[in-house]
C-alpha cells in the first residue's frame, strides 16, 4: 500500500506501508574455519546501505573437515555491529554433520532477528572448539549463505516527508 503524503513541484512524496526486503548471497568457496570466534572477525562483510533487520538465513555448503576433535567444529555466524549475540549461527552438527574427517554437505534455513542500524552484516567462519590440532580445521569447497534483510526507513526521514506533505497540503487550501 502506498500512502501519498503530498506533492512538491509536481513530485509525489510517498511512503510504503511495508519495508523493503533485500537479499545478499555470500560465496563460501575457499573460506576456512580456523581459530575460535573473534580470531577471524569478520570474514566477509556486506553493506545493505540502510538500517534494518536480518530476518532469515539460508545456506547450502560443502566443506572438508580435516581433524575435528569435538563435534563438528566448522561454524558460521551471521552478525551485525549492533548485536553481539549469535542470532544466526549455523552449526553443522545440528544438520547431520558427523564427528570425523571427510567431505560433508548440509543445507537449511533459520529465522533471525539481528538488528543493524548501519546496514552492515558480517559472515564469520570459526571453530566452536579451538584445539589448534590442525590449521585450518575445515575448508569450504563450495556453497553459499544467503541473508534476507528487511530495510527499515529512517524515522526522521519519514517524519520530514510527512511534515513537508502536510505543509504543502495546507498551503494549497
């Protein structure tokens, strides 16, 4: 639904009732899982260019595990500057990856609620248990992680447009 706020010099000022949904796909090919969280932060960064919320993460990856000592150590985190919690961690052990060396693939999706006031989203690969037995513990052979992001217009911008529309409307009367 588009709500018209007013007209300035023949230009219609409008706002959408729903936020814009954006997507970004991180290519996992060639990334490694090495060291505990924080040692590689961030691995990849994407700037959506507008404040918003990460609402979902989906993935389809293939990785080679070299020497896991505990669980499946190759982890992927999706995070923002505004949220230090791991709302969009991808733990392969939850999706059937075993405790052994070899090549594995897993896919899935999760909902998230990670707020980004600056539009930046980070993807970090790390080990859930940094045993330092092998560097790296895993190599991502191929795959992707796709982030669904819901942009939120700045409240100040909407208020300014709304006020401008009211002023123009009042002047016309």
